[in-house]
C-alpha cells in the first residue's frame, strides 16, 4: 500500500517536472531577444535626424512642454510641410497612456516608412517580375499565398503629396519615461481644492472637454465613478484641458484642418469610435462603421459598435480625445487598441507585426480623407 502511494507520488512529480520543463522550452524569448522599445531621448534624436535628412517632406516641432519639462513633439509629413496647404489632414496620436509602448512604436515605424519610401522608384520587392502587385492592405491581392509582399512606392508618394499627416507619437512623454498610464503632474485633491499635493498624474484620455459635466447631470453615476478621484488610475483632472499635453493637442487641432484621427492604445485588438460616454448613437455613425470596418479588414481587429456600450455596467467614459475631436470638431476619430494580451509585449514578432499592419491602416485613412467633403 505504501509502495503504491510512493509510485503515484513519484509519477506525479515526474509528470510535473516534464510539463514545467516543456513550458520553459516553449517560451522562446530570452532577455537579449526582447523587443527594445524606444525611449524619449532616442525618439527625439531619431525625429531630428529624419527632419535633417528629409527636410522637404518632414517637419518636427514642439507643441508644448510637459510638467517635467519634456518637449511634446509633433511630426508633420507632407510635401511643403512648412505650409498649410489645401489638402486633407490626418491626425495620428499615441501614448496618451505612457505604459502602452507599442502605440508609439507603430507611429515611429510609420514615420520612417513614409520618409524612406518617398523617393524610391517602384520596386519589385519580392522579385517575381511584377511590380507593386500586393499592397499593404491585409489581403493577398495576387493570390500567391503571400500577403502584402510587394508594397507600392507610388502609393507612399501619392499620400505624402496629397495629404497633411500630423503625428504625435508620444502625447505623454513623462508617462512613457515613468512607464505609467497617467502623466506625472501633481494633484491637489479631487477638484484641486487642497493646498498640498495629494497624488500624481491625470489620465489624459479623460481630460478632453466634451460633455465633461456628464457626471454632474447624472450625479447618481458620479458616486460610482472612479475617474473623479485624484488617486484613481483613470483620474480625469480638475477641469477640462487642465493638462499641458491635452492643451498641446487642442492647439494642433484648432490650427489645422483635420478630417480623420486615429489614437493608438494597447490592448484588446479592438477599434472604438464615439460616443464613449453614452449609448446614444453619434450623428452620422454610419461613417464610423464604414471606415471602421475597412480598418478591420486590414488589421483583423474587432470593430466595437459604440452604441452597444453597456452604459450602466461601464458607466460611460467622458473626456476621451475621440469624444472631443468628433463632438467639437466633427473629426472622424477612432481608438485602436493594439494587440490582445499585454500593454507592452516583449516578443519582437508581435510588435513588428503591429507596426507593419498599421502602415496599411494609416495609409488607408490618409487615402480615405480624399473622399470626404
Ligand atoms: Ca514595391
Ligand atoms: Ca513583385
Ligand atoms: Ca501576395
Ligand atoms: Ca495586399
Ligand atoms: Zn490607453
């Protein structure tokens, strides 16, 4: 009897060791192979190098300073980037939340992709004797079993020559450096009523001033809402546009003619559009569905029908950039939640795949603006 018990325990331990060693063997990422995300300094010098190398199509400006004194960089890519031409505008933003690192990698990759391809001749990238037969759109256009293997150089030129692309890859550089969701400015109680510092950081994607008093007219919701408490990780700030970062974005939007905007976050593999705070459908929501569905064809994410937001369960989210961009300026604005498992994956294949897919998404939204009134 004792021996039988011993055998069972022995077999169980052996199985456990085998399983745990196979799990380790299955995990292929060791420290040196982890994806190396840009930091703020590295991005800053990259952007300035690119603007020195390609001055005729890229312009880098500081649109404001953070609490900790970092410049918030905006990149404009277009032909004649110094001028405000009669061309449609696209606004691409990332890292409202500093810990969502793939978001700015996607935009840095897109910036490099655009400027490096602008003067390239049309090239047979895959050497099959056809030129540009499979553009980046998530579809195997020539049905050879490979997807997007021969992107079009002409397409890049067309986009740059006919669109004004505004990119803010790190809306929240202090948060990126601290690896925190919120920015790093000090708070002074819920409505800034206290003298002493009570906590740090505002969730910038709750600080945009459209229907911001949604809570006040629905005080019963306010009781549950964590966004009004300064210690909350989704604290919305003491008043709309209280933060340098949201002020900076506001100036850009008010001084330029923008038609479509994408704001990248992680994670969820899902796309959202306004409204975020109520389940009442936004005016002309059909446009969001049509553009959103075309984006899902490229990145294979899910389009979340915003009017289906279970408002009582989630209690709504006022203060998002999308709500303000659409509500105040009529800009067709989307959130893209990259990836499906973590805020900042370490597997390089996952991040690289996000970057490539969203070249296609960004190209599509640039071209889509040409069809808008
Ligand atoms: Ca090509
Ligand atoms: Ca080819
Ligand atoms: Ca193909
Ligand atoms: Ca393709
Ligand atoms: Zn986010």
